[in-house]
C-alpha cells in the first residue's frame, strides 16, 4: 500500500506537468482518492478485505502502461501491438472496474446489514463511511472512463480486423 501511495504521488506530479483540462483533473481526483483510501487503511486496518477488492481494479494498469510505452516508442494507434495492448487494457478495465463493482457493492451492503449485533453494525457503518465515499467516487470516475475506453476497444478491434494491420512501423 505504501508503494502504491508513492506511485500515485509521483504519477500525479508527473501528470500535472504534462496534462491539462478535464483529463488532468480526473486523474488527480482518482490518485487523491486512492492515496486517501490507502492512508485510511494503513492508519486503522479496518476493512482490509474491501480495500483489497477495490485494489484489484488496478489489474488493468499494466496494459495501459504498455500501450503508453508502445505509443511513446513511435508505434501508431493503427499498429497491431498497440491495438492488442489497447484491447487487453479495455477488457481488463471494463471487467475489473465496471462489472466487478456490482458484486463489490453487493458484498458491502450484505455485510453491513447482516450483523446480529446492532452495536457492531453501527460501528462498522461509521468506520466504513470513508471507504464508501471514496469507493463511490472511484466507481463514478470508472464509469466516466469506461465510456471512453469502450470506444478505444471498438477502434482497436477495427484495427485488428483490418488485413492490412501494420506489424512493422
């Protein structure tokens, strides 16, 4: 978790230097929420199961980094390797960040409302309030990005279906 916080701080500072507008602010909000969530988790260790479930959403990150690396090396978005990296990113993003949000919130709701001890339930609701708020913010951002990423997936599928798909750029 500490390494993740350090990465998010570094990535935020780097993005401030290179990005502008809405794109910058959505990433800064995302990184800030992750940093606050990691800090809250590290300070009390309550809810680590939920934090780890939410952290699985980062499984798509290596593929977006691969896509960025290929583009930085000069490969166009019409190159086969970039299209494959984009497709892998889009599929893992949609699965882990959009579709898996439904069972996550079901588990949270179920666990919050199925405690036999009323005092324990009230305590957990109070403690998890910060996790709920941060989780909702992340899921809203992921839905916003999901729409953009679906169009990226569609474009990469069209590139891969094209028989003239470039392998040597």
